[in-house]
C-alpha cells in the first residue's frame, strides 16, 4: 500500500484552456513539433476523432492557462490552414 506524506504541500492542479482548434493533421504535426521544441506541456483534445470523422470533430489544442499567452505568441505568425484552424482566446486590441 502506498503511503502519503500529509506534511508535504500538494502541487496546484493544471488548468487547461483551449488555444485553437483545427481539422488539419499537418497543423497538428507542426504545432506538436513547435511546442515540444519549446518544452511546453499540451494535449490535443479530440485528435483521434479528427481522423475518424473529418470536418465533424476538430482537434483542440489545450495548454496550461499560465502558458496560453506564450503559446498564442508562438503561433501568431504560423502559417496554419486558413479554412481549418481557429485561434481562440484573447482578441487583439485596436
């Protein structure tokens, strides 16, 4: 049986937010490569279904809320599929 040290503080749980969604597998591969290279934790919600039911269920990029702005900055100039990617989150201010 595993014992726990109740004196040690627990890590704060990660709150994931959606940064973008895409239907394009090439976008997913590019983003994975970019974020892996930067050491940023992420996952794609629904990635498996993107291949089974294309144009029905997109892959949604989920990142730690505290790193979301950094990820948006990394992706802002990325040449992602125009018809199949949507960046979500903060809007640019005029």
